[in-house]
C-alpha cells in the first residue's frame, strides 16, 4: 500500500510539474526593424509577426486589442520588432488550438527576452455597449441569417479538418456561388463597407473594436449572422489618411450605420473594462 501511494504521488508530482512548464517556441528570433507595415501569420510550423511594437506583441499574447495595454514606457509603442518562432512537434489540433499555443509561447518569449511582467485587472473606463435597438422591428436590411455553409466551414477549421488560407496561398479562382465566410472590407469613395455571409458576433465586435479604439460589450444575444454595414470613411482615420483626397464627413457614423442597417444600438458609457497593466519591461536580449 505504501509503495502504491508513493507511485501515485510521483505521478501527481510529475503531472503538476508538466503543467507548470511554460510552452516555448522550439526556435525563436527577435530582431528590431525599421519597417512600419507589418503582417502576422500562423502556420502548422510556427508563428511570425513583423514590424510589431511590443504593445502589439503583448496584446496578441494575452488576447486583446492593443488599447487595453496600459502603462509601460513609450518605446513599447514606438520601437518595432520582427518575431519568428517555430513550433516543436505538437499534437493534432485545429486552428484554435494552434492560436492558443502560439499565444502561450509568446507569453514565455516576452517574459524571457523582454523581462515582461504584467497583471490583469478590471478598470472603470469609457466603453461601448452593443444591443438590439428595437426588439419589435422586423426589417433590418443589413442583418441576415448566417449561411449554414459558413458555420460548417468554421467548425471544420476549428477542428483541423480544413486548413485556412495563409498569406502565401494562391487566391482561389473567382466563384460567385462561394459564400463570403470571413469579413470583407473595403472603401468606395467616401464610404467604407464591412460584409459577410456568415460571421460570429465576436468577429464583428472584434473588427469594430479596432475601428472605434474602445472596448465593446456585446449584449445582442446574436450568435451567427450575415451582414452588410456601410459608414463614412472618416470613421476609420488610418484608412482615411491614405485616401488621395480627404474624405468628406457626409457618410453615416458607425453607430448610425449599425442602427439603420442592422437594428443595433451602440451606446457609450463608463463601465468595467478588462485591461493588461505593464509592470516591467526591458528592451530584448540579443539573439
């Protein structure tokens, strides 16, 4: 009995030790860069981010937009880095598992190479609340049921049965019958449009969060949906700045477009917002 208990304790200690071992990239490269426009790419073999400020790296590692990263020295917003990490052999899994693995490995890399220490907390800050505007309204021309083909494709990607396209994959031939299962976006004159045949509210909220630069709490209760949303180009300053001529402020605001096209209310308020507070960070150690 004593030997059985000893063996059981050894197994428990081994399991706890394994759980406490942080995930690491098999090989990781950290290089400063003067590039301004960056890309990120997740593949079966690893993860890459180019021209990324440390604030963006932290946002990726902890799963949130960069505006939720508070405090820290000014250089974490200004200096840019190229991060390349290769995965060790991983058990089979879908894209969600690979993304979570890359985030865990990025947290380890930031702690070891940038001496990063953060804490997660909730602060009362300006935010938006998204809800149904008029529950009795029947017609919302910009909001449609999700295409079932998109829901199946999303499930297949998450399970690993289908691999999502990467930036290096050739574009598929035009097919007018193929549903748009991502979020398509683009300018047209002084307006900007977002559309999808089948997206989740989480994906739409995440996109709007980037444009509005503020946390959005989703109270719509909507799961999947198709939509088309058009608003003034000046609502997206980083895109308006690239326009050959300054866009006129004649297009609807994002809030007005949500109300008119999708029967959704976007209300500004102060409320709890989850944030990441940078306690300590240093410029990275050389490779």
